[in-house]
């Protein structure tokens, strides 16, 4: 196979993070700890996963970071925006994810990362507020100010390339509308301060206009609208999203494919969460929860394909609940009850209690997206990067194409894309060559 031409990853790679809360600071602190040899990048495919090449008998299994030309961790520099003016050290302390034993050795480094004034609007995130925000007469003015921030950060930090990953809060529920149809209608809507233009869309627009790959880690529409998908294609910018696949939904994308593989039926799946971090507080608002609920509910239907298997999955009752519980902090707990049935319709149950750490699961996702989106840009890939679906609850796809939610298929797609980039044959796992 022919190998793609991929530009060298030399130089500094700037990482821009809208939202400098728990996820962003856990990610940034983690990268610095790994760079100093004080921790391991557990959970990161780019840093710890291998990739098999060729036949099993060839025993070629390099680390992904040794197989594809990724930027090194030492090349990363960080910046971001937040309405709360705390530097990364203060923000990390308040988030309560990492212990002082991890934060204090890198305190000077974290204190040097101060958020730029945010394009923030409480109409879209009602449970948060802060004084560190931009004030412009129009949303177009806000977008242009964000573009200026990007250019200034690039110059001041001496960056050769940039990537932006949305780590901000879940915005209120919005449906795609006329303002999102094309870039002309989108820009006019910004001028008119249209309610359908949310802050996350301004960041996505600014990134694409500046040639910066963009990933959306929340369930907001953000870049997942025709106008910005069109713009990304026109300007040759990779985009990906949406909503980091971390706790409960990660478990669903592991368990549901297993049920379908065995042709075991499902009557109902009840999910509830308790969490007490900033994300939990934001999701205590019904409109923000509705955005998250849409992201979570779509997973099972796409995996189980009830139209193909009506006897097994045609009448599934699926309920999701998220409860704000401050004492728990970032240590989210997800309870799941599955009512399943097997041979001759006999009922069974599966119960799952996942005591997870939301930001600990999200941080390596941010790292992988930064490095893979930079790789995509240097390889000349543009628009939606569906091969990164592995990292998202609601993967973006072109119009008319349903998303793939099965974690195992997503993982295979990601690795086969890397093989394709480097001129290696994709793996089918057929294995007939060993017996002929």
C-alpha cells in the first residue's frame, strides 16, 4: 500500500483548552508529571498501546507513538480560556481531582498557565459564572477576539502548530437550525446575536478560521453543524466530536456489543449517576442535562440495531439519570441495572457499580485527541475524523451516515486508519493465510 505524505512533527505544538476546570487541569498536570518522569500516561493509546502489523507470526508490534510520527510530550505548550480567573494550580486544587503530592512538585509550572478571558454567556451555562470574560457587542466580535487570542498565543509561545480541545461545560440543549445551515447564515447569525449561536460554536469557528484542528469534548452541538463542517472542509482543518466517552457510557459500549454478539435480549437498562464536580453542578440545570441525555441515550439504539433484531431489542426501556451530589466531587459513581433474557425468554439481570474518576478517565482522551488531530492535519486529512469515534459518546459522521458506537469496531477502525496512513495493510483477522 502507498504511504501518506505526513509532514514532520517538529517544533512546538500549542494546546488550547476552552474550559480550564477539572478535565483540563488534570490533563495538563498529568502531561507535566509524565514529562518529569513522576508518573505514567496510563489510559493513553498514543503513549502505551501497541499496534500489530502484518501476520501474527511476524511479531511486529511497535508502540503507536513509534509507528506513526506523533508530536512528543516535550513539544506541548498549554493555554486556554475560562470565566473563572484562577491559574491552573488554583483551579486544579479547587477541582480536587489530583492530590497535593502530585500538584505541589509542579506548582510553578501550573501557576504559569493563566486563562484568557472567556467568550462566556450564562444563558448557555446557567450554573456557572465568573468575571474573566470578554465583552463585545456581537457574537461576531467575540469570535474575532478569540481568533486574535489564538494568533497571539501562537506568536508568544513560538508554536509551529496548534490544536484546540473543548473541555468546557455542557451547554443548554440546542437543535440545528437555519443559522447553522451554511457559513453565510452562520456569520450573519453571529452578527445578529442569534440565540442559536452558542459560545462553543464561536470557539470552533475561531479555531477553523485560524487553521487549528478542533475537538469537542462535551455534548454541545459546537462544531457538529453543517456550517462548520463545510468550513472545516474548505479550510482543510480536521474536526472531531462529541462528548468524551468516559464512565458509564464507556461501560455501555463495552457491554452492549457483548450482548448483541451472543444474541441475548434486553428488556431494560436503567442508569443513574452521582457526581459533585463542576460538571455535576452544570448538569443540575435541566436544559444542560437534556443535552447530555441526548448524547447518552443514542448509544444503545445504534449498537443494538432494534430494526434488525426486533425480538431481542425492539422494546428496550432505557432511562438515564444524573444527580448532583457535592460530597462526591469528581469521583463519580454510576449504577446500572440491565434486565436481559436468554434461551426461551428466561430473564436474567446484570448489575454494575462503577466508582470512577471522571477527569482521570478524560485526561488521556484529551492527550490522544491532541496528538492524533495534529497527525491528521500534517497528513492532509480534513473535515470530520470519524476514525477518532473511539473517544466520543456521540461520534460525528457525514450527513446520512449513522455513527458507529461499538467500542471494539471503533478501536479496529482507529488502528486500521493508522495502518493505512503508514502504508501497512489493514487487519481483517480472517487468518486463512495460516492454514493454506
